[in-house]
């Protein structure tokens, strides 16, 4: 499960993802309930992308408050279409891209939990598959998202992380040439994207824990 990642800087959103960055600020490292930029189809035109700030941890429309978002930051691809928290976003084709510079996972190489950073060897940013939803209550209007994850048992890189006997999970990285195909997919076509991330160009290294900053939401 991915609970922490580093979003892409505004200039990279423009240069690499061809979108206008949102006006809101975001912190260098994101945790559940923090703001981060996501890219989705424009609500004005299905042929265009738009970039908006959203809260990490999907809050379904039926939720009584926002606290559920602290438990819905990852959606398992095997059950995303059935789980009450995610099924509306999935079947309504509310797919998004979550641009990242890197993400973090716990490793137990020494027998104790240690934080590791996973990133492209060349420093390139990348986009992870996600779903989004909008929550409205008592005058509040909040966009939120979840990262899609897939089983990674036996994977040479992702199999190194989390507790030894725990199931291994990986994010779903969308290749740049398929960004628009993912965003425009229906729920059945979307499943063709849900495979192990292409990690040939990725590397992992131990990373010191940075102090958490306050949530923007």
C-alpha cells in the first residue's frame, strides 16, 4: 500500500503533462488527507485534460464526513468495482492520473521497518492510475482520489517491501502514450491497464523520514 509520495512540481506539470497547474499549493511530500495535483478529463470537453488539487484518500458522496479518506487512499484493483467506497467512481469512469516524482514504501531488509524511495533512475516523473470522486456536505465541496494497486507477490522489486508475510502490492503506472486512453476508458477497458507497473527503469534506495507537515484539507 502506498501512503506517501512526492507530487510533481508545477513547471513539470506544464512541461511534461501539458496541463495548467492548479492555483492551490501542495506540500513536497503527500500523506492521506493532504492535497496533491491530479489530472482528469476536462468537465467541459472530453478531449482535454485538466489539473486540479484533490485530497489523497477518496471520500465517496455518501460519506457523512471526511474521515473515511484516511482509510481509502488505495483501491485494490481486484475489488474496486464492488467496494462501496469506490464502485461509484469506478463505474462512472472517474479515472485520473496522479503525477509523481517518487513514492515511498517500508522495507524490512534489516528486520526493522525502514523507509525506501522508489523512482525512475533518470529522475523522470511518471503518472499513476487513480480514481476520483466529489463530496459535498454542509457547504463543503471537496475533490478526492485514491491510487489503484495490484498484487505484486514475487515481483523482483516490489516484493522487497512491506512485512515479510504480508501481501505485496504495487501501483499501476500509466505510460505517457496511454494517458488519454486511460482517462477516456470505460470500466471494462480500464482493466486492461491494471497490470504490474513497468519497473525496468525504476530503482529503490533507503530514504530518511521527513517531518510531516499539516494537511491542506
